[in-house]
């Protein structure tokens, strides 16, 4: 792990000592973190045209492995959704449109994509996003077994049944909800989605409109994309961050905490999906917010605390984040959650979640 992370105070000396202690006691048990090397999007450096760091997934993975807590066999690998899953998730018209390079260019917001052959785009962009979508579903199922799950990808919250946008092709959050409610009805009947990406989660909000089994808490910069009024109307607890002071640590964290906890105690969920976008970090070119790295750790911690203190399974997906430093901060937050809540210990205590209904 780089010295830079320690200098920023994101991972403290105590955390590093914790890592060394865990390293001495490392086991070969799997943990409910989902990753596949196929998540990463790369072709001849053309991906650098878009501000999204399409290699952050492997960077997070490398940092986690470098701690010595995990080895290459510790994480679960996902499979992509089936064709039946996709047919139920998206309209036929939309799925057919993904065969068009020009349509993908609009969704991905990368001009050169329109000039590339579809066979290349499928291999280099669509297949990685399908794997991440499968990873989001797997993280939710693992959360039922272990009490928590983290997908080192996913969070495509702008995608919906009839379309995509904002670098989101497949509606993985909608699929997570549908799978949980249909496959595990005796375990999951009320799902809270907590979306703390800087952008409004308009995709799944449209898909899940008026679904009484879902409560959405969405905090977002209201002055940036997508500014979707229809989706806003469907949101159970919208938190539009409309003034600059609300986008700084001192006002943001109390506001988020009060809204999340009020919603939690009002709705009484038995599953939490956490869309943990990090484009709200200061300096992000698209999020236009000013949270510190320390605030990201505290934010993630308060969401996990809300769920775990009440024995509620929680699945986390990564969503947006457009700076190279995001990978280190995300990895730091995961390590902080492991320490704060003894998540590795919970892996031994939970079980049989997927073996009964």
C-alpha cells in the first residue's frame, strides 16, 4: 500500500497494525467481496478520453491483496446475468439498441465509441459491465449469507428498463432488488436503497416507482446531471444538496445521518443496498462536491452501522468516482469497515443464508 495513503491520514497507523495482526492470522476462507479481473475496461488507452477511471476496480483489488489480509482466492467471482435475466430487466428495444455503436456512444458519453465496431465494444465495454452487474447481484446474495457483501464494481444507477446513460448500461440495482424479492421472499420483503453518489439515482428510481417494498434515500448534487424530475417524484427520501454548504463535510454528514436514520426507523427494512459513489470527493470533475476522504470513510461507516447494529444484511456497490485517488480511498474505507465492525469475524458467524428460504 502506498505511503501516500498513510500521509493523507486515510489509513492510520493503528489500522496498519490491525492489518498486520490479521495477516498473521489469515485464513483461506472466502469473504463476501466480489471481483473479477474482467471488470476493467481497457483498449489502447482510448478509455482515458472519459474521466471515469475504468481501471479503479483492479487498483482497489491490488491494494486489498497487498495488505496480506486476503489472497487471490479470498474473493468471489461473479457470472454475468443470464439472457432471461436481461430480457426481464430491459426492454427488447433497448437491448437491441446496444448493438448500435452510436447508441452506446450516447450512453457512455465518449465520442470515439461511435466509430468502433460493435464486436469490439461488446468485448471491451459491454461484457465488463455485464460481469459487474452479475457481481452486484452476487454481493446481495452473499450479504444474506454473511450479513454483508461488497461488489468492487457496479452501481449503474442511471440505467433503467428502457434505457441507459451517464456511463450506465445495465440496471444492476434494479436487478438486485428483483432477485432479492423474488428468490428470497421469506428473508427479504422491505429493501432500503441508500444512494450517496453525487448524481441522482434516476434509473432504478424510475424502475421501482411506487413499489411499496422499496424505500429510496438519495442524496445528490441537484445542480448536475441528470436532474430527472420524474424520478425525483418517485424517491421516498430525496436529499437534494442544493446549496454549496450542504456539499461540505460539516453540513453533509449530519444531514445524511439524520435522514438515513429517520428513514430506517420509519420503514424498518430487512435489507439495505448501498450505492457508495465517491464522485462527491473534493476535486471530482463531475460531482462538483467537496467532501474530504475522511468524510467518505465516516459516511460509509454510518451506513454500515445503521444496518449491522440492527442485524440487517447490507450490500455495497461502488458507482461513480472520477479521480485516480478514488481507488485508494475506497480500499481504505473497506479496510476501515472491516476493522470497525469485525467483518471478517462475521464471516464465521453467519451462514445458511442461501441454503434456506
